[in-house]
C-alpha cells in the first residue's frame, strides 16, 4: 500500500551543485525527489552533513522523473568528457549520481536535451 502511495507522489528531476565542505570541491548531482523543497532534501537530517547545496540549476516536475534520470545517467556515464565524482563522506547518499564539475557544460546540455522530451 505504502509503495503505491510513493509512486503517486509528484516527482522532481533536478540538477544541483553541491559543495563538499572538507575538500572545498563543488560537484554536480542529478537526481529525483518527491520533496517539495530541494533544500530540505540536502539537509543534515538526510545524511548530508558536511555538504552545502550551492545552487539548483534545474528542477522539472514530471511523472517520468525516474525514466529521465536513468537516461541522463546512462548518457553521462558513456561520455568521456564527463567524469564521475565520489564524495568523501560515506554517509553521502546517491553518490552514483555525482559528476565532476569540469563536465558541467556537457551535463547541462545532456540534462536539457533529455528532459525537454517531457
């Protein structure tokens, strides 16, 4: 029962910049959330101690968020110019969705191209 309720929640596909406080590095994260406020999604309560949400580059509300996120990640993982980023802290959830800031232009272009279909 609870699972079907979760599936019915409106989802947002997002692209954010996150700063790792200990290293001073900023990285890019692609993801989905059913939270209304993305800022809350990255609060200490969700295991993001030591990280600061710098900016929300994109946020798209779509029932296809999971599908689009999968396509975006697959495309990014195949792109040589885009490197993965591994957050230092083990507590960081969703590290498979993190990418090096150096690939930002490509990441934004791929995100926009794939998400424009919704």
